[in-house]
């Protein structure tokens, strides 16, 4: 049994009863942490118990927080995107000083900016749960990049399957922000490994307009990072494709396609070979989640996206996606 590096029992609240919450619970229990799980309705609580065997409280979160004698040590927010900001604000104002919130943190720049202001005022560590930063493939890629002396250039693709997404039973405003709510998984990963943009030029188009995502269906652009690495990106949501990140160094081309796997093309060779990586936790749990949660509860926060970082990233995301807010 893996135990948490702490002098006392960790007191954590997990908000939400979705599949994502079930995945979080599995990891927390493996770390010998029994969280307080809270959701809104009786039906959600019953379904959560049916799927996990774990009892969830249900009702008004603000009342549940007020009824607790002591403040929770930390919180994990795994509710739908429309309610991320509202729920997180309640937790922060209740006195919790460390919160992990599911990506992207809010449905607009306005919500993310407000959360950053609230977290800063209340001196709260507010982190965005981009679990792909914690993939075994990502961590191995970081090691290779550092060993090779850094990134020289990189490319990424974030094509979404519009023929599937269009028929999903999700709120219109969520689909209209699909780049933010879903595609930023791969964009965040690319900039996490390759470096943050200093300059970026973005193009948007697509003759075939998507009713559910009117801002753009084809995306292309390029730029320069703060470490002077050139990068480019492309995505066509009306054509076949998949997510991909390629990082180039002086010695290797590092290919994450799929993102859970790691291919290497060495200088002087045209062969691309999958590298063996220690991905036991990615196979036993939702990929990246075990390492992410373990780092969160142990206060190992180096690889997390902070709410302030997300606020800055939104300036780039809005350019790439052609969003107005």
C-alpha cells in the first residue's frame, strides 16, 4: 500500500459524482485516502455508490461546507465545465488552501480570470488538472529533452472528431468552447514540453462550418517560444486526424502519437521506434491520474498548471481558437 507523505491523515473533499470522480476515487483509495465525496442529487449519489461501493453525500455544497467543524486540507473538483467556477469559488471561500480543478478551469477567460483573482486574494494554491502532463510518456520525454540540451522546435496537432462530437448530448455552450474544454489537453502538453509562446501567428477557417463550433473548424499557425524554439500547429476538424505532439532536439525527434506512447527517431535515421517506458500506473488507473494525484497530495507541484498560468495561456488559446472571450 502506498501512503501519503504527511504527518497526519489527509482530509480531502472530492466534488462531483461523474466518471472522472470515480477515477479520482480509485487513485485516492490506493493512496490510503478516504475522501469526502459530495454531489448534488440523490440519484447521482446512488449511482456513484453503485459503481464504486463508496458513499457520497448529496445536497447543497455551501451548507455541507458550513456544517464541517474544520476546513478540509485540500479539494478536487470534478464537476461539469459549466459549474467549475462556481464550485471552486465556494471551496476557496470556505477556507481550503489547495484545490485541484478539472481542466480547463472555466468556460471562458472571464471565469478563469475571476478564479485567479479569488485564489490570489485568498492565498490559495489553485491548480488545473491537465493529467497528460503526468503521463509516463510525457515524463520520459522531459528526461530526453533535458539530456539532449533542450528543444530546438516542435509541432502539434489537435484534430477533433466532429462526426462524433456533433451528436454528443452536451450543452451548446460547451460544444461552442470545445477547443478550450477538450483540445487544450494537447495544446497545454505541447507548450509544457516545448516551451511557452513568445510570439504566435494564428489562422482560422474552414469552408464547412460546424454549427456546434462556429468560431473555426480548421486551425493553423506558428510561433516562437521564450527559449527561441520555433513551433507550428495544425488541426482540421472536418477531416480525419488525431492528437499528436512532436518535439525535436539536436539528437532526437520525440513523437507522442498516441500521447500515451513514446516514439523516437534518432538523428541519422529514418526509423521511428516505440520506447519502452514504465507505465504501470497509466495502465492500472486513468492514464496520468495516479502520478497527478500523488503529486498533488504530497505537495509536489512543479509540473502543475496553475490558475495564473492558465490565465496567461488563455490569451494564446483565444487566438488559436478564434474565441472572442
